[in-house]
């Protein structure tokens, strides 16, 4: 019961955060240069019919508080209005759905690579601390996390896409095989950055676990290294790695913007850049709220995953 209360508290906290974000996002309409009606018209000719239609659609003839309430009511139903310049008169929710899907595929592909490669490397580095393997993994992860996403994307594109012609250099392809082929190089590029963080997190967690009594006892019982790694070390090291998922998401959103630009992927980052460049305020508002909701949901899922992975956290939750 107390665990449910804990999750409800986190959910309420996330909703409050989204409410504050909605106020800030709604304010973009009035922080833009010119009047609200000029901002919403964009590059379209200011005909009386258009001015009248926008005034009614966005309730510009009502007080600001009433305008915010109408906008929030639409946002709750995922109605953020229509695009004014990116794709004129197209519903913002449709644009978000189209572009966010590409970003989700790229992020999931990258996280799969990170889980398959980054976690084992971090465990090996932590288990054999101070060895050549540990120093090599630490050096590579430090270099990877220090490289700007734009630089690593351009380097990967030139080396593996242009020079060696191993991967396509732009677009998302068609069909399952084409999609995987076009997203592999961008996913690898993004996974290098995310993997470096996961390697360091996993290494630090494993170093703190390998000297625990239960690991020493497992060795004294004669259990194999592989069984100790999987059954004892991995499960206990998973908690700090899973809790860093929120940080990985934020990094993926920022770094993904550069990766999508370099590889010409029509993802959420590309949509956000186009909307900002074209001063498409409704699209910026809708995308900002969608990304904020995504962060809140991921953090809530992380809390649930930690409770499932580590039963001891349930007791600490009850104490709080």
C-alpha cells in the first residue's frame, strides 16, 4: 500500500511539473516579437477572414487566463492547434506523431546497442579494476563521452558512410530491412555517447559490489566467474544503471538533434529545429509538452523498474 502511495506521489509531482511547463510553454506565444495574432499568422497574408478565424480558434478576444485555460484543455487532449509554417494548416499532433516515431526508433535502437555492449564492458572493467582491460575501457569511454555529438556524427558519416560505404548516409529507408540499415549508423553514433555513460556507471557500481560479503562468499563456494557476474553482480549493479535512464533520455534528446541533422532523419529534433527557425510557435509548444510528458513517464517507469529489480528499495520507500 505504501508503495502505491509512493508512486502516486511521484505521479502527482510529475503532473505538477507538467503544469508548470505548460505555463512556460504557453508564454512563448506572448514572448515572441510582435502581437500574438501576428505570430500565429506567420508568413500567411493577414486577411480579415484569417485574423477572425485565428482570434476565435485561440480565444484571443478573451483574457490571458481564459486563453491559457482553453489551450491547456486542448493540450490535455493532445490538441496543440495547427502548424503555421512547418506544414501549414497541419495539426501539430500529427506532425509530432510522425517525427517522434523516428526519434523513438533511433533511441530504442541505441539503447539496445548500449545494453548489449556497454553494460558488459562496464562489468568487465569493474570486476578487473586496474588491469589493462579496465584502463583501455576507461580511456575509450572517457574519449567517447568527451567528443561532441556533432563531431562524432560527422566523423562516422564520412568514415563509414562516404569513405567505406558500409551504411546509407541519409534518410530512414523503407521496409523493415531498409529502416534498420539506415538507422544503424546513427544509432551506433548515439550509442557511443550513451554507452560511455553507461560503462562508467556500471563500472562504479560493480566496483562497490565485488567486495561485498555475498560476492566473497560466492567465490568461496567455488561458483564460476560467469555465474557470479550474472546472478550476483549484474542484478545489484542494475539499480544505479537503471536510475540513470532519465539522464540518458535527456542526453539522447539533445545529442539526437545533432545526429538527426547530420543523417537527415525526420525526427523530433529536426522538427523542433524547423519549428524554431520558422517561428512556428504552436509546433514548438506542442513538441515541448510532448517531450516533457515523455521525460515524466520515463522517470515514473524507472521508479517502478527499481522497485521490481531491487526488493530492498521497497523497504526504503516505506521508511520515507
